[in-house]
C-alpha cells in the first residue's frame, strides 16, 4: 500500500498592493494616535523641564504628579457628579420619548406618521450654532420657580438635560422606528386580539424586544452627552454647575497656563468614556449599523 507524502503548504505570495494597504493603514492609525500619545508624553513631564528644554526633547523625569495636581486643583469629583446629574436623566428621557415616537410611527398606519418622523429627524440637520441666540434668550426669560435654584433654565442642569433630549431624540426615533419595523407584526396582532391595550403593546411586548437597540443607543448617547462641550459652555455660567468637560477651564489661570497640567486633566476626563467603550464595546459597534435594516 503506497503512501502519499504530505506536500508542504505553499505560502501566498506577498502582494505589493497589500503591503501598501497595510502601510497606509498603519500610518493613518499612527496619525490619529499621535495627539493622544503626545498628550500622554506631556502629562508625564514636569513643566519646569519642558520650559527649560522644550517639548521636543528627551525626558529626564517622568511621573504622575500632573495627574494628581490636576485632579486636586480642578475638584474633578464634584464635576464628575455634575456630569452624571446631566447625562443619566438625559439618556433615560431621550430613550423613553424617542421609543414612544418610534412605536407610534412603526406600528400604526396614519397619514402623518412619516411626516412626524421627518419632523423629529429634521432637527438633526439644523446646525446647533444657528439657534444659540434665540435659545439663550429663551433660557434667560423662562421662569421655573421651585424647579431650578435660579428659577431659570439658564445656568442649570435641567437646561442642559432638555437641550440634549431635544437634539438626540430625532436620531434615536429614526433608529428605533427602523428597528421596530423589523419585528414581526404577528406579535402585536395576537396581543390586540387578546385585548391588550396600546400601552401594554408598547411597554410589555415591543420595548423588551428592542433591548439590543436600546443598549446600543444608550452607549452612544452616554458618550456623546458626556463629551459635550459646546452647550455646557454656552448655557452654564457658574463654575460650580459646569460638567467635567467645561470645568477643565479651571486649570487655566488668568496670566499663566501649564499645558502639561491641562493635558493631564484632559486625559483624566477621557477615562470614563474609555471605560464605557471597553465595557460596552459590542453595543457600541452594533450601534454603528443601527437603522440600516429595511423595515
């Protein structure tokens, strides 16, 4: 009985196009990471060394003193709590309201349901800078005694929560409506035959099936709202009420600013978003393709 010797596996030849592609991808990734690496490098060096020898020099001292000083001088614990007071209600309220709109648009056939969805999504097409002046005046004139400390939406956490809900609800309603259209209609039809109310159809049948989409949107909203700097700078004037992103201005003095200290504070501010991303990476990646399914 003859045996056939195993032939050695032939390796695929290295293609120049593939080498160029990998080189381009590596250079692109390095270009994106360069500012972050430079911020880490600056944050680990004392300002006295960089002021004497320049930033483009070989470091003699690397320590975490800037991180410690940034955390203590800016009172980050207080401003992290301010951010949580803004982000958590904004995410929950946005998902709740947008899911109700999406349920109405996806499960009921009315003439105005498509128009309603267009109204919600049209707000995302409007640049935020366009409405600074009217919104600023409206926030100053709105009087809500007993709800906010100043009695006005301006310079309050409630004002930031409402503006985030207003701007994020359109995107969430669009995504959830497409997701709900992909759910089988037989479930809601059978529930209607059994006498289920509209609220029960929404709360006990449709909403539990939307947990993957809701989790992905919650991850995206948490990162977007946490990283917001524009509205926090425009609508908050008191330093004690600022979220963590705009509170980094506390590290800048009137006549002198330590760039290394600011770099350390910025890196500390970015840690929560990195933790959220690594903990909910699957939901974050799936959120990039939400709404692409055809109903």
